[in-house]
C-alpha cells in the first residue's frame, strides 16, 4: 500500500491515543515513525502489521480498527489536499459512490503503479443500493464499511450497512447492502 495509507493510520492512532502510542507501535514493528512518503509503495504486510498493533493498543479487534480507519480515511484525505479530487466525483453520497472508479482512474494517471479496488454500485433505489467491492487485497471489508460511513458523514447522509457476501467466505468480492436517507 502507499505511504498515504500508512500516514492515515498514523493520524488515526495519534488522534485516538497520542504520539507516544504511535512511537510504541513503530518500535514494535521496527520502523521509523516518520518514514512514510505519500505515493511510495510499502508492503501490504507492513500496513496490516501496523493495523494489528494499533488494534492491540486501542484494545479493539482488527476489524474495529479497520472500520475506524476507513471512516478516518475520508476526512484525512480531504485534510491532505485531496478534497478537490473528491469533490469532482459527486455532490451526493450516491453520486460519489457511482463515480469512485473515475477518481481511482485519475489517481492512476498520476501514479501508474497504484492498485486501487474496483467498486460497482448496483440496485440503486431512492434509499438503498448495493456496493460490490473487488480488491486484490484480503480482509478489507471492515475498512469499506468505515469508508461508507465516512462518506455518509461527508454528505450528511444516514446509513445502515449490511454485509451480503464476504470475500473471506470464498466469494470473489465483498458485497454490501446500504440503506440511506438524506436530509
């Protein structure tokens, strides 16, 4: 994963537990606490290890940390200067989700080696939709739940999310049913 992902995890830990806890996590995984460059690739295993250590520190499950991270990611990327990129993908929750692959394509133009997921919305109704999440990475369904929640907050939308099928159960992708209401 790219350094920006690890920097977002760092931001979450510091926000929740403070800088000393982040230092301790970095010592545990034997990395420099300031060593992440936004679009430099790092082994996925490092990101998973950092998340696992964060879960221990926060006294949460890995799934809970990944969900919190997904929600945090939305705000973090806006704060890091990517708000304009996010804004061009849509002015509503559903519009953004429907255009997210366009956002990933634009990022790939700048960083060709990036390997973003593919997200397909289906069964779009007035107050519900299905999200199909395809990724070469395993175990990220909780993060997607957090991303959906973060986007809902960004667009002032209330959501409930149900996992319909999980890649962890042998399916080729994760699928979520999302019910939403806008003000």
